[in-house]
C-alpha cells in the first residue's frame, strides 16, 4: 500500500488514464477495421481523414508509437486508393 498522499493520487489518476487510453485505442482499432472492410471508395475517402486524425492523437498521447501510427496510416491510405 502507498505511504504518501501523492502516491495514492497517482494510483487513482493512472487508473483513470489507463481506462481512457483503452477506450481511445479500442475505438481507433475498430475504425481502422471498418475502413479496411469498406469496398466503396467514396465512403472510404470520407472516413480516411477521421481515422488518420485518431491515429495521430493516439501517437501524440503515447498510447501507440508514432511509427506504428505512421505505418497504419500508410497502409489504410494504400487500401483506400486501391479501391475502384
């Protein structure tokens, strides 16, 4: 058990941040899956900027690595441009 008041507060804040990070990460993963499953190019092009923005925010918050975000954005952009 923590001995200091600040350590107890750190435990509480870490738990709340962990829950928020899990929510944002799962939401983004589902958005990427949804985008990869699309076959209509027009709809995929409308969704692409939102998904890229979500990935950038995760990388900025250090939920995922910036290179992983970059690789995901690259792969989904290739997928969207390949749709016909």
